[in-house]
């Protein structure tokens, strides 16, 4: 199959440029499109045929449900049984944006979308191309991230091309995604709420609306007793580059010391090593920096930023995270030592992805 690519400026595009995507989706086909978090691979949320094609193109296990994307609250009413008052407030505050909420699903959504669950995960994306596409189509779009299953999510059209070229008919290239990690997935109940997947909306921002909210953690006995997570996605390996990831977490001193000793250990094994770090939080010795068999990758900075005094913030780290993981693979790195950062704000989503990708985590 030939994969067509249409470039669009998210701040200056015409509805005409979306027509081909709309026609394809109306005909049970699937299209990759940009959202503010990551690129999605979308089809009509009412079409079993389209959703089957999505699972197939991604190689996604069929028990992992998809997020349904909407453009307005009227569309939401059409696909869920009810919109409880406390959830309506969340929608008003956080949509459009990177928050996905579980609802009791109406019969309109085929079982294949939710992998047989009686809940449907819904979000309203804020990327203007995504919003306009759904609005003009008039149909909600079921879409997982547009990567091959287990690979890092795509934050640029070229990542989608790498994973899915020849498998899908069309990619809408709207440039890089500015959040960079996927949406926060939450399950809201009367007395308590659970973050099933940390993401673009921070725990700190949700707390004022949901004071009892907690982050799901499969090692917490409380959750195994009182709450069985409805997210099958949690059990799958995710976000993994081909390189082995060793994640180091702790104070600046611990990180600096550990990175040196891990470097020495793996260097003896003659592995092609990478170090993925923030450049500013910790110091890397010149011996390591000058070793041609050890390559530096930067969290939150492009190579071209390194010599300028561009400062990084945690949002920039999120924005560039998946690109950095893909860059590690492009350089054929066998093992990458990663500097862990704080779990604060969007750091929680970043560390969640890194911990899932890691084959070893070394904590202070
Ligand atoms: O930002 C995002 O969320 C991106 C963009 C494209 O919107 N989408 C995305 O989709 O990351 P995906 O399929 O890669 O991740 C969806 C997550 C999975 O962990 C899945 O298991 C969970 O949401 N999920 C979907 N429906 C669910 C449901 N009914 N109950 C529990 N979890 C659900
Ligand atoms: Mg995904």
C-alpha cells in the first residue's frame, strides 16, 4: 500500500486539506493524525472494520482498548450512558486537552473498540487539526498512538513513517506534538478516583477537582484488594527502544557516581553505550564525553541547543522524550544509561514511561 503524506500547518490550514482524510475514514479506512500529545492512528469509532484495521496495522493485542476522540460535548452524549456532574466539571476544565476519562459505554460503540469492556475511554484533543478533523467528519475517532505496538509513541510524522509506512493509506503531518507524552487516563468514582496512566495533565492539577485521586500502582496491596484496574494496557511492555535501558534514580551525587560506574562496567563488555541525560542537572566527565563508543543523548534538548545556554524545563523533557528514545535506536546503541528525574508535575508521566521501558532500575 502506498502511504500518502499531507503536510499541514496546525495554525494555518484549510478544511479542504482534511477532505482526503475525511473520505478515507468515512470509507472504513484509517489515517494517522497529529494530536497535542502524540500522533494517533484513527478510524471511525462506529466502524468495526476500521478498528480491526487499526489493531492489525499496529500489531496491537486485541484485548487492549482504544481511546475515542471527540470534538464537542454533544458528541460525548452520543457515545456514553451518562455524564455524571463531577465528570462534567472535569470535562469543562480540562477539555480540549490531554485528559482521558472512562465512561459507561453506550451500545453505539462496538465492543471491539473497548476490547469488550463496558467502559469507553474518551478525550477531546486540543490540536487544531485533530479537532477540525473530528468536527468536520461528525463522527468520533477511535485512535491509539500511531506506533507499532511496544515501540515509543510517535511525536513527529517521521516516527509514524518509520513504523507504519506501507501499512496505512494516509498520514497528516502537522509537525511535532507539543506535549510529547500521552494523555492522562483517569477512572472517576463517587468516593475515589484513580490515575490509570499518568500523562499530559498533572496529578497536581487534578487534585483540586478530585481530592481523593491516587496513581494506580500494581505493587500497592490496597489496589489489588479494592480496585482491579480496568486497563489491560498496563500489563504490556511499552515505549521500548531496541536498546536495553538502565534507569538510575536518586540525588545528583548518586546519579553522577552511578553513571560513571555503570559506564565502566558496560564499557569492559565492549557494548556500544548511550547516556541519556538532562545535560544541566548532572555533570558527565570529559573521559566519558570523549569516548567515541559512548554516545550522549539529551533529555529535553536538541543537539543544536547544547552549546547555547538554553535552559531546560520538565515540559521540554516530555516533549522530546520519545524522539530521544528513537534516536538511541537510530544510532544502534546496545545499552543506554538514563538519568532519572523528579516525579513532580509532568515528571511523573516521564518517569512512568522510562520505568516501563527500563530493563533495570537502580535506585539510591
Ligand atoms: O494521548 C493519548 O492518549 C494518545 C492520543 C492519540 O490521543 N492515545 C493513546 O492511546 O495513547 P493508546 O491506545 O496508545 O493508549 C490508550 C490507553 C491504553 O493504556 C488503554 O489500555 C487505555 O488507554 N484504555 C483505553 N480504553 C480503556 C478502558 N475502557 N478502560 C481502561 N483503560 C482503557
Ligand atoms: Mg500507545
